[in-house]
């Protein structure tokens, strides 16, 4: 499937990071995560890159970059909160707790996987791969996998957890080329942190490696500003492969219920 691609201006992106000096203090992974967030913001608002660059040049961000999207980032307003139902489902969180740019990106990624014939479990992994960024951007693959582990297969959680590390490593046979955008924005010699490299080596030898790799294949180009999206094609897939607790996500007593409650009530002071 041919998709349009966002055009990212390197100078504007560096300005959005706070300038050359600020960018020089960031690790490779932090820059890559910032680039993902930058593209997601631009996906829904073509004027977003320039807006962020202007705001950052006026002073440091009011919140750290690791803060989850639902809490705002010091540049954009947090999303307006609509009360969730008493027993919220995954679809409720998608509709009422995901900022529109994140929702569009996830739906485009899952749509690409569905149209290319990827099996349903991994379509679900694509649909959920960046969900953790709503709670925390730092190591969002690990956060996202932890949130969904009680409700999906181990393989889906594995794919979500490790897609983050695999972004930095090409696999031509699987259809994942080293991102040209990484070279364009960060230059040659882009080296991830040692824990990312070690994670890649571990995952590369795992029987479920291709599950995580399919997420990266259907992630990088899921930023088409002209692509319309809908949750409808994924409702049945969620029903078949996501174990919805009857009490509602956040209220089932699982060890990670608090993570869902944080999305339910992000304004609670205590």
C-alpha cells in the first residue's frame, strides 16, 4: 500500500528540541522518541512543527518530554476529558483517552498490517504499539506492554514491548530498511544506548522476533496526513484477541490496574 509521507524539516525539528545545544545533550533513543512525537503531532496539525519550535525557543518546556501525552507536553493543551463509563473497555479508552494524532497513527499502522495480510494477533499489536506513550513516552514499548499483558497473548505483549528497540536496526528480508529519516535528522553514525543494543541482540534470537519486527514494518510509514481512519475494522479483532475484564480496565484488581486508572483520572491530585 502506498502512503503519503510527512515531510520533516531538520532545522525546525532541532529548534523544537530546544536548539543545537539542547539536542546535543539528548541520547539517541530520546531523539528518536522525540521525532516520533513530533511526527504524531504534525499528523493532525500541519502547523504543529512551527508552533512547537516557536514555543521551545521562548524558553524550556514546562513539562519534561517523558510525560505521557494525556497530561500535555508543555506546548499543547491536554485533551478534554469526557467521563468514561463505569466499566470502561479498550474501545472506550481509544475513543475518549487518546489524543487524535496518536489515534490516527495507531489506526493507520494497524490498517497497513490488516491490508498486507498480517495475522490478527499482530494487527492488534500494531493497534496497541504506541498506546503506552499516552502514559509515558520514555521506554514506551515497555510501558505499553506492561499495560496490556493481562489481557493479550504473551506474543502480542512481546511484540509491543520490543518494537521500540528494533526501530534502530534494519532487516531487509523482513521489509524494514534503516529509516532514511533517521539519517536525515540525526546524521550518520546514529548509535542507540547499550541497553537498546543488548535488547536487540536478545530479541533477534527469540522465536517471536518476527512478531516485534512486523510492528516496526507497519509503524514507520503510518504518518499519512491524508489518510482517513476508523476504529470499525478493528472492533471484532479486539473482541477476539483482547480479554476485556468485566469490571472494566482499571477496576479488575490486576497488578497494572493503576496504569489504566491514571488514564481514567489524570487530573486526580492524589
